[in-house]
C-alpha cells in the first residue's frame, strides 16, 4: 500500500496531467486522493512545492533507466530510442490536450528550471558517453553529419521535446522512431 506522500504525489501527477498546472490545485488533489488539504499542506506548503515534488518524482523514476542505459553494451540506436520515448512517455501518452501540455511546460520552466537542467545534463552526458563508446568501437561515425558527440547527444535529447509543444495530431512515437532512423542512417559506418 502506498504511503500518504506517494498517494498525494501520484494523485497530483494525475491532476496536473489531466487538467494542467493552472487548473489543478491542492483542493482537487485532496478530493481525488481522499486526503485532507491540511495533510497535503503539512507536506507541501504550496501548489508550486507540490508541482516541484511531482516533477522530481517523475525524473527519479527514470534515473535507474538512465543508469542502465549508460552502462549497457547493447545496440545503441534501439536503446537510445527507447530512452527518449520513455523519457517523454508522460507527455506522449498521458496528456491528450496540447493546451495542458503547453501549460505544464510553462509551469516547469517557471518552477522547476533547476530540476530540468540537472536532468537534461544527466541525459545528454549519458547519450554522449554511449556515442563515444560507439565511435571507439567503430560502429558509428560522426564525420558524415559533421557533429561532435556532444552536439549529437544534445540534438537527440532535445528534438523530441519539440513534439511536446506541437499542436499536431500526429503520432509522437512514430516521429521519434523516424528521427532515430534518420540519425542512424546518417551515422552508420559504410
């Protein structure tokens, strides 16, 4: 059985993902979780603090995934694609409204910049490490695309996030798969 804190965070994530940051509030979380507002306020002083905790929990769920990715010796492209899709999964699958997506991204930039920057740094460094390993093993070349490992890692990390702010009704995962196929083809050794 989840702890009270876990239940609050899970319910808050659901409320934020369904209604957006602007609409969701501690009263809504209280109603959906069946936990008093007083109890929630004792643990989280404000909606902003609760939102930061939700973002932090979301990132922590992917840290073991990132660690496993970083030490893996398996096929780089499928693993990188899986990492990126799993990293964006909440935005791809759980948020149906583009307005809610935009609202959450804005709130993230307003209240969680430090958390986001730390997570981005971790992911880019992990991808760069894997690219360096692929180049050293002579399975990947950066010469055809004229990018450094760091530049390719940054591109692979940031490109899918353009989807999250898009108003397109296209399949987001298919876009990531197509993007990975392009990068794989352009970095494959002849």
